[in-house]
C-alpha cells in the first residue's frame, strides 16, 4: 500500500521535492494494518512532511485501499525489524529507470549456490518490462539509435554492433531503449541470460565481492551472460579497479560474441578519469548519439503517454506543453503526469486552461529563465555590435568573439540543446556551438579580461 502511495506521490510532486522529503522515509505497518508509522531521518523532515504532505498521504491511502484507514503518524527514527508486533515494509525506492537497485546481484549475504544470481535468468535480469520498442516514440533525434537498438535485439552479437553504445543527456530515452533491447532479446529467447545493471551497481557489487572473497563467482557470473546491459558508464570515471575488472569482462564477452550494450551521458572520449583503453574499446562497435526530441516528437510522445494513461489529450494542449517543456523527455513526462493528476483531482476537462493551472509553478520558473533572444540582445549591447551581426555569417573577430560568448552563455543559462542554439544563431551547426563553448572556456581561463566580460554578462542576465 505504501509503495503505491509513494508511486502516486512521485507522480504528483516535482522530482526534487519527492527525493528530498519522501524518498528518505521508511514505513512500518502494524501487523493488523491498523497503524502506519513513517520514520524520517531527522526532526526537520518530520516537521516538513507533517506540514506539507501528511494530509495528502492520508488522502491517497484512503483512495488506494478500501478497508478502514490506518492511523498515520510520523516520527524520527528508522524502522527496526526486531520489533515483535510490527513488520517492516520494504522502503520503496525503486525508480523505474534504475531497477537494478531493487533486486541486485551480490549484496552482503552470499546467496546459496543454486540460486546464484543470474542462474535463473528469467527472474534475475532486472529488466524493466515496461520499456519496450512499442512504446518508444521515434523521431529525428533518436531514430538512428532506435534502429541500431532494434538491430541488436534481432541479431545480438553481430560484429560492428558490439558493443552498442547509446549516449546523450539525461532523460532522452537511453535507459528506455536499452531495456527495450533486453526485453526484445528475452522475447525471442526466454532462456537468454540478459543482465541489466547500473554501473554504480557493478562497482558496488564488485567491491562487496572482493570483501566477501567471491570475486571469482562475480567474474564467472558476468562472463556467463548472453547480453550485458550497463547503464550510465560515466560512473566508472575515477574508479580504477572497477575499470580494470570491467575491461576484462568486456574483452571476454566481446571475444565470445556476447552482446554488450552501454549508455553514457556523453561521448566516452570526453569523460575524464576513464582509461584510454576503455574509451577506445567502447568505440569498437556502434556509438549512437541521442538528442533532445524536436517539437513534433515531443507532441507524439505526450500523445502516446496520455493514451497509455487513458487520458484524452487534445492537440492544442499537447502542443502547449511540448512548446514549453523542451529539454528532455523525463521532464515532459513529469509535466504530463502533473496535468493528469490535476484532471483526476479536479475532474475538470483537459484544456489549455487546465494545463496552465497544473503547470503553474513550472511555467513561472521558466518565465524567469533567460532566453536566447535576451542573451543576444544583452551581448550585442555589451560589445556595442548589432544583434544581426551575431546571426550573420561574418567571421571578423569583433563579431565572432561576442558571438561565441553569446553561444556559451546560451548553453549555460538556457535548457536549449546545441542544435537549437545553433539554429538561433543564424542556422549554425551544433558543432559550431560546441566549439564556441570550448573556446570560451579556454579564453576565460587564459584571460582575465574575457573572464570579467563573461561574469558581467552573467550577472546582468541573471539578476
Ligand atoms: P535517460 O536514460 O536517457 O536518462 P530514460 O530512458 O530514463 O532517459 O527516459 C526518461 C523517461 O522518458 C522514461 O520514462 C522513458 O520511458 C521516457 N522516454 C524517453 N524517450 C522516449 C521516447 N522516445 N518515447 C517514449 N518515451 C520516452
Ligand atoms: Mg538512464
């Protein structure tokens, strides 16, 4: 019950609020279900949750169960399994994007031999069965990545597609696609041993295997899979021993034609603290970037998610949301969830007015955010040039430098993607924007004058 309640809260609240105040709670239910005690790590959280969320939690509990409502209280402490009449419910933290944390291989207690992790692949794959190709909406920004993923799901281990590396910013569907491949592999062969885990999990499991002297089993386990899916490999940065171990696992799998799929938040070559030999090896197969989706794709995603939630989302409302939430799909989903919660809560028809109401905070924050237009205007004024010069093809230093500064500021202060910024600067390529950002960084480090200009501009744009 608590897990379902948490899931609802997660839908309703901004992610940050949820993870700050609700995720740390532990819950204990009395054996007869008549009492529910929430434990918070400190007084501050107790007060805050009591003030802001307890009422809503009570309402949700009422909605989610039919019987009499348990009495609800909150106090400082942790759930203690040893209490006789009271059984601890598991703390609900399984974020769908990182299911590995819910049921991971390894851990402190060595499992009995037969049920060694992964032996019954079907039950141990950690795949999220809701991330499928069928509910992945394709558009220009992700079509190549989706095609590569599909190819791997159909012909795992194919030379040239191994490893498959999907990289790009947060919330763009990397984890979704990765699971879609895993689910596809299992659909084709239910006995396949497909293992998904987050790279942090790999590191933690390796450390506990070393401590428990089960490193040989650890190695055997990872070398025995048909497909190994490791999410967010940027977390390997700076962890030398894990990289070493992963390097060997990686080689062993590749040699045997076992499929490896990796995701990363940037192109691996750009990760500091990652060994060169790993960087180059990650590039042996196919690397596919994932970009923020364009407007039409964002609309299509909203329509799809609304349909899944069995909510009729009119086109104008979908466009209204998609025009305002641009940076990534996770935020788009978050906004839609808020809208849906609002519809269910108020019973009002879903139109633009309701969307405005539901997203009021979000839109207010956005209104305060700096726009590229604003940046261009401010930079042009500061350097005493024309805005048109910033957008023009002119390359003379007197306009090229301010243009680069304006691009770097746009990257820093707005949530626009590199291609979008490029577009806003007279249709330049995203590599030009990337180059400008690097150049400005270098110039700021090398020249106090430019650093001062940059700081002045930052100040006037954000104050
Ligand atoms: P990443 O791993 O890149 O940070 P995720 O795969 O976790 O992003 O995606 C974030 C959320 O957005 C997930 O709920 C996912 O289902 C959804 N999502 C991302 N891209 C798409 C898409 N193209 N179609 C449908 N849902 C998507
Ligand atoms: Mg992810």
